[in-house]
């Protein structure tokens, strides 16, 4: 059986040749909430799972604080392989790795996507157009705000959130994150209520 195109594209990138594991995602594949970060780090590359380092442990704690767990969410990254020394992804790498993420979004069909941090947020706000990412507003001005975007024909309800790693270094972001997550939960509930009406 031949591999799907989206896997082949990832395997053709330079970062695939240097990584230990392709990091696909973790959590509930039928979740209403999909978290999307930028790329795997060192720990993620070694274990083959996203958000397993310090930021991952913090994300687990943050979810627990708002009454959620891995059973309620799915977590993925834009890039499926770790860029060397955690450098910023190149536009070619993003273009090659995006189809896999789009495939995941179609399969999971979440009610809400939460972009984690600046990079992921700019990616979604630019609707996957790498050349327009720099022109997008930063996470500080858009966190917790519901946005509607479309990537490759897939309509997305987006709620940008601060990255769990940022909250480790700046505790003042914690109340903002918790408030933003209440907005996420409210959006999911409203979506479920609308479904029952039809």
C-alpha cells in the first residue's frame, strides 16, 4: 500500500532526515477541541508525542484547572518533525507539513481549534498563507477572541491561546489563559446546543 501524499511530503523534508520520530499528535481523535502548537521540541522528538516536556506538563495542569483532560482534547503541531536546535520552521517546511495537519483537522472535525502561541496563531490567521504570516497580529492582541478562518476549503473556528511555555515564564498570563479557556468551553457548548436543535 502506498503512503498518502501528506506523509510523503513530510518525509521529503530535511528535518525529517534529522529527526528521531515523526510527532503526529495525542489525545482523543473525536475531541471537540484541537490544540495546535508550532513544532516538536527535543523531548517530543525523542518520545514521538507532542507536548511532553515542561510546556506539556504545564498544558496538562492548565487543562486540569479548567476541568479538562487529554480525553477531552487532541494535541498536534503544524510541523511533524523537530527543526534542528528548535529553530523557526522554513516556509518550505510549513508548506510540506501543512497537508498532514489539514488531514488531521478533517478527520477530527473539532468544534474549536486553539492555536498555541504566536507562530501557530499567525499560521491560522494567515489561513495557511506562509507569506502573510508576518503581517498577522500577535497573540497578545488576539488571545481569547473567536476568529473564523478557512484553510484549503476547511472552515475553522479559531481561538488563539498563549503558549503553555510562555505561562511558565510569565505567571501573569495564567488568569488570562483560564479566562480564554472558559470562552473555548462556552463555544463548544453552544455548538453542541445548536446541533441538538437541528
